[in-house]
């Protein structure tokens, strides 16, 4: 049974609890202490994307889909967003943050959603505890993946970052800073859950999201390793899996294998960045196994750039490889009555359509970032993406004429800013 506990309700609950805790802390604070310090800021991206494929739509994230390609020749919905953040530092121990983001979502267009809503308690100079809605620390850019100005590219590589589109969790975390032989580390433990509306009737729910992340810095080098496990339920295509279950043991086995119903999903990522100032090198690799039609896949990228004053040309390569086939035989229909065989063939087709959405893809990109003025950056980027082995790659809204193995060109332009 899936409990409907929406992200907005969870964020409101977290914020209410945060404010209650802060009120208690304020009541106990010394009257002679400094006044609370409020901070306000934000970030935004105005982006336009063109895809030359008329049989699919390019998207950076299936939870915030764009529609460049089959839907529109040019689209402003792939990367455009606006985020605002309110912070409160009560004293040296207590603080809170609320971040609201407006971007295209599956259900509510550009309606603002709560990205972060948490309080932090600085237990010691090296240990802090947080409760509420917290950024999910899975990638190098996991803490700022939506703030385009902080990224060298127009968007993070879709092969890796699109594989885990969830960017936050509702729960708790603890971070501890420590050093050894001149190398600095931050080790973070987190536990939480998330619930995302995929359609008005269907939700994706991740329970008991439990993970560990460690960020190591030494001079210009940053390394981040993360691991997470969760119980995942996505109540999509219920009719498909119910239909398969009607075909005896073989159908029940297919439904049990591919349905996302309380499945254990594991994620392991490792990333490194070397940025001495004049140039940068960075790369990440991740393994994601959902034990279902979401697939067992490995994704990675490598990127490099050089800074010439306000200009930063860059280039990169990315890939996603699936261990789950994009097509299977499915139900054995030999010897069945014609009407039953036709129904089984339809179920096999539906299952293969879902398996084709597991990305198996490679891409190259090149771009230019121009820091026009303080807090403003203009970016131009070209991506050449090739879905492979019958997969749709990272493309959505796939039409009957879509050709896996056919390279697709995507051109992007964006203006990023912070304030």
C-alpha cells in the first residue's frame, strides 16, 4: 500500500517543524545575543533548445520534461527555471533555509515547488545535523545541480544526472568534517524519503532512502563518492503488469521481474574535479540498479575546459550502458487461441516499449561559456547524442519513426544568473 504523502505536504511539515524548533531555540537564546540574520538570494536560467529529430523530444530530466524536437522545433522549457532562497541564521548553532524553484514539472507546469526546507543544528565546530527537505548528495554537483550559473555547461550531462532525477529527500542528515595528512573531508550520512507525482493517478515513491557520501578536497582536487539504497515503488502501467499476471506462471514471473513495486534500488557514484583556475578537468561514473523496467545501468562522463579571460570553451564525452535488454521475447504465445495470443502479443509490445526507455546512449558535446558581467553567464552548447541497441536513449515522446542508432543533434543557448 502506497501512502500519498506529497512533496509539498512533506515540505510544509518540515518547514513547520523547523520553525517550531527555531522558536524554541529563540526562546532559550540569551537576550543579549545578536539579532537573527536573514539572507535572501536566488538563481535562474533562461534557455532555448533545438533538436533536429522530429520523432522524439529532448529532455534533460524526465521529471522536468522539455519538448524540443517532435513537439517544438525550439523550446524554452528544457532548462529554464528560477530559484529563490531565504536563510535565517539565529546564532552560532541554529539556522534554517527555504528554497523555492519554479521550473516545468510533469503535473503543474511552472508552479513553484519547495526544493529545500530544513533547519541545521551545529552541534560542534565539525558536526552539524539537519532535518527537513535536504539536497540529495549523490553527484559532484548534487548540491547545486539546478543552479546553472555554478556549472560550466548549459546542463549537467543527461546520461548520468538524468538517471537519478530526484534532487532532494525529506528526512535527516549528519555531516562531519575531518582532516588527515592535509586532506580535508566531509562525510555525510542521510536518511529520508520522497514522493513524486508522475501522473494525476500515479506516484513514484522512494522509502527509507539511506546513504553515505564523502567529499575529499586537496588543493584544486575534489573527489566525491556516494552510495544509496532505497525501496522504490512506481505505480505506472498497472494494467500491463496485471495483464501479464493473468498468463500463468510465465506472466507472473515477468510481472515480478519488471514491475517497480517495493523494489530495492541501489546507487553508487564516484566523481572527481581538478580546477586550478585557468582550466578544469572533471568526470563522474555511476551505477544504478532498480531491478525492474527502470534497468540496471552504468553512466559516466568526462569534461574539460580552458579559461581565456571571460571565455571558457569546453568539450566532453558521456555514455550510458544498460545491462537490461531493450527487447525481450516476453510471453510464449505458441499454441494459444488466436484471441488470447493477440492479447499476449499486445502485452509483450507494451513491456518492450517500457524496456526501450532504459537509456543506452553515447554523446559528445562542445560549448562556450562567456561571463558577460558579474553574476551573469551566456552559454552556447552543441550535443550529438546517439541512442544505441534499440534504446530510446534519454529521449521522450518517441514516435513510431524513431530510429535507435541514429545520431541526434541538439543546440542549446542559455543565460544564467545569480542574485
